């Protein structure tokens, strides 16, 4: 999603909901810090392939599932509202 900065610029943001069981199977038990480092490396490698204006500038890991419709589509606007409420 795009997040508005006070100066009016929009930054690309992402909420990542990893499959913790699959990660544990492949990589073993990781601390929160190690998990964030791992995803940081992945995002950095993805951003390297993208134009700077398309790069993910802000991201967060979440154990909470995304809000979805009955057809399993993500309700982006509901997720954005929820993110804004948690910041206040």
C-alpha cells in the first residue's frame, strides 16, 4: 500500500504475513531479530531489481492474517484502515 508522509510524498509499504511453520521447517527456530533480518535481506534483493519509485521502503511482519473476502481476496482498504488505527 502507499503511505502518505507529512510532506505529501507517498512511500511504498508492505505487511508480510509469513508461514511460520514452513520457516521453522526450513530454517529451524529463528528469533524475531533473525526473522526480520532474513526478510530484510529478501526485500533488499527484490528492491535491487525494481526502480527506486517502486521499491518497498517500509515493511512489517505480522502473525495476524490479512482481512479477506469470501473468495480469499485481500481487503486492502480495510487493512489500511486497521493499520492507521494501530498507529494512533
